[in-house]
C-alpha cells in the first residue's frame, strides 16, 4: 500500500536506545628476573667464614609482546589499547563469517569462520588511533567498526565495539536526526511486485523466472552486487488459487548452479522440490528448467534457490509464493495485504523487502483499518518484529491458520518462518515498526538504518 506524498512530508520521532557493549582486554606481562650465581651443591654454605660470595649482577630483558583478546560477533568488535609489537588473538564469537582489518594498513586477518581464531601482529604500526572494520559486505554498516589505539589512551568517550567510538554525542544526535528526516527515501528498484502469469491454452498459469546478477540500491547511494528473479528483490510475488495448475520456468543466467524450491508450499510433488542431486539435477548456467503441478492446499510460502543458496538467497534470490487466502476473523476491515521479507546477510544486509531505512516502505492506514502482513524470514537469524502502540493479531503460522488467534506487539520470526498478522490502526500518529534487536536498526554513529519502517495512522 503506497504511502503517498503526504507520508514523505512527515517526520518520524524514534526513541531507540543503544546498547553499550563492554569488552574485556586481557593482558599478560613478562617480568625481568635477576641472574643469580649458578647452583653448586659442593660449595659450602654462605654462612661459612671461608665462603666468598661474588657480587650479584642483574640483567634486564625487554618486555614480551602482550597478546590481547578480541571478539567479533554480530555486530560488534572489541576495542583495544595496545603497544607497538603486541599481538591480537581474534576470535569469531558470532554465528557467521567475520574478519578484522585495520583501515589504511595491510594488516588484516583472513576470514574467520564461527568459533575460529586468528593471530594478528601489530609490528610496524606507529602510535596513534586506527579504525578497525569487518570487511564482509554489510557488516561494517551494521556496526562492526571500532578503534585500535596504539601507544596511548582510548578514544574520548571510551565506548568502542561498534557503539560510537570516536563520535561525540552531538554528532550522533545529528546523524540520527538526518537519517530520520530522510524517510521515506527514494531508491532505484522495487521488489515483491504482483506476478501476472501467462495463461496457457489448458488454463495452466505459467510463471517464467529469470535468474540474473544485477546492481541493487539498498539505501540512497549504497548500490551492491545482488542476484534477483526478474530484476526484483524480493522476486515477484506468485499468487494462485487452490486447484490451479501451475507451471514454473526458471532460466539461469548467472555463473553458478541454482534451483527452485517452493518453501512452505504444501503438497507439491517431489519433482518440484528443487534440491540438486536429491530430487533433480541442478540448473546449470545457461540452462532452463520447468515443472508443473497442481496447487492443492492453501499455503503461505516462499520460493528461493536451494543449490548455492548460501550465496544467492542472502543476496536477493527469494520471493513469496501464496496459494489461496488466509481466513480473516469476523469484524476486521482489512484493506490491503503486504509481503515483508526479512534479510540480514549477504551484500544487502539488514533490510525489509530488499531495502534499508530510510528507503523502506511506510504503510498508511486510517483509524480502524487493518493491514494483513506476511512476515517471511529469508535471513540467517531471528528477528523480533515490533510495532509501537498498535496491536498485531497473529492469525497464521507458516501458513497454517490458528484456531485461536492472539494479539502481540512483538513477534519473533526465525529463519524460514512465516507469520501472518493483522496490524490494526488504532491510534493516530507515526508509529515505528522495526526489528527489536537495536544493532539491526542503528549504526554505531547514531545513523538509523536497516529493518525499520513506520505505520502512519490517520484520523478517521
């Protein structure tokens, strides 16, 4: 449901706190010891009048290099104060790959898998303050940036780990104000548009999906390499009715194998399941694959590539596949139905329908109206989706209608899950709608981004 020009003139007031992450810096020190006389068990005791004890001489050894523990996790990096020649022991305590790079230098770890460690010597660094980032696409912007101080005190304000290190509170306030004032920002590309099928002679609904690489604008000025169906992220929304005969055609125009998996679309035949080397051969570069089946049961599903999904799905290769309609309880004035695909990885990173705030879509309702929303998590982690001060009625889980719908203001959506909710417009105003993990909506310098939008409720 488009916001209209009136929504673009509204400013949002968002009170989102930041989480202070306190990192522990572990150090061990080598102490120089004196060099005494060699032990000689045949020598008389020192108290003997015939014993001559030579003067003791002490030699100093330079301090050993200190090893500092550094943790990488979603989405912070431990700040460090160290000395020239020290060593960092970098541990990936997160759930996805990370690395550690000192900006402006050649010093960096390799990519570290979850649970892995790497050592990084600080030899050659001059005293000073350096910026550190994780170079995995999307991770720096998500908050994985901090400072490394060599040979001096920590940054003013002393809050590292991706929480405003080196940034004054005045700068953070201004960054937050400017990012909020820009909402909703225009960007190139729109995803999840309705997919109009070709109706074949026998009534079959044919959907042709072209898999291709493209450049996608996630937020104003941030354009990334992505993979998409038909030039959209998420891909076009497939909607059919129970009993329809469906034909899916996939043309692979990327330099990887791919497949088509109708995740959560129930009672499809095994040849439509889309797993290479299990139910079928993968779709190789330049090939076209097709399958036909009858949509036998009401479903709220997703479609995505299953082969090489680790590369393709986080970078955009996913869409919604809905069969039939979720029953709406009596008495609800549902005026629109929306898809909200959640992502947190790949080049796109934290996003709603392929866009990061302030490029996310606002939703406008009049008091008393309701919006049906299908949350679909195509990311790598849970996202508790929270709507401020207006209720959400959960009416289906993974497409299964609930016998007893329930109200919630925060709904935790795990990877692969789908929740169908009715968002009720109760109170006039501009209400924040976001993932309630703060590092998914706010950068370390105070800039708002990521999985954040708004419900605008107009008076009757």
